[in-house]
C-alpha cells in the first residue's frame, strides 16, 4: 500500500467514524463554522479544566475532507493545554501551506493530521481541511 493510499484510508476512516462527535450540554466555548463556497458546516463545543481541553465535541456536514479534518483535530486537541492547541494549530496551518515536494511533515507530531497534507495538491480543498481549525480558533477566542 502506498503512502497516498494509506492517507486516503485514514481520511475515510475519520469521515465514516468521526471521533468526538456530538455536542456538549454546557460547553465553556462554542463556535459554528461554514464554508459558503462548498456548503461545509462544523459545530464545535469545548469544555476546559483550567487551561486544558477536557472535552471537545464536533458535528456538521460536508465533504469527507472537512469532516475528517474535524475528527482528526478533535482527537488531537483533546487533553491538550491551550498553548499546545495553539502550537498544533500553527503547525497544521504551516503543513497546509508547504508546497508539494517541500519540507517533510513530522508524522510523530502531526499524527493522523499528516494524512491531510495531500490536500495541498488541490488548493480549492485546503479551505475544507482548514474549516474545523478556523472554527476552533473562534471558539478559543472566547477564552481570551
């Protein structure tokens, strides 16, 4: 199995079986994201224990890339401190902006999120992968 095939399988797995799906009854932060160009929607709830994400829930509808990205993001940030979340958010945005054939992605740091690096070959789809992160940023801004 090639790396591209493996990454496609990871994306499809998160799309078909999203992690952290649903909503929280009393979230500390909430945000809704929408991509009007393609219709993708993400709804995100967070609870915190101090500065640590104690729970995150996502729901939405849209393409496999936006929904898989939301699942991967929720899985990755659960249990992280706000500083760690901000660092991962920065790394994700950097990964999505690196031109094909550029810098290698540290899979140990990015985990399943590394599967989304192939989206860079389709610039119009980068917004799909980025929507959950933009929504997370909006929710985190409620903590400032």
